[in-house]
């Protein structure tokens, strides 16, 4: 959705400025089925062992789908997931 897309674009811009390589970028919807999450994880495993960090700009149900796919495919511990938290907290 919009939150994930705009967050990822900002992350890509900042990474480029800092010289951080983003090997690949994939998109998945929170309501995607198990097969879609499994397919995404299989794509990610094709980049092992070099690309192990997954930056996830997504909501909780999407993260849950990724974690469940990791469990199904025996990939627990293969990736480092970095997530974002979409809540705005403002202090004055």
C-alpha cells in the first residue's frame, strides 16, 4: 500500500546517498496467499549468502505472512528482517 511504497522509496533514496546497496526490491500485498509468500521467499533465497538483510516496509499481516513462509520453508534464521513501525508519535 501507500505506507510501504512511500517508505521504501524514501529508504532507497537515503541508501543511495549513503552508498548502501539494495540488491533487489520486491512487493507483496498483505492479503497475498501462502503460495505468494513462499514464492517471494524462494526469490530471496536465490540471493543467499550475500544478501541476508530484508528491509520490510509493511504492516503486521504482511510480516506475519513472511514469517509463516519462513517457517514453512525451513528458513528461520536465514535472514535479518528490518521493519518499520507506521505509528506517528509526536511530543511537544
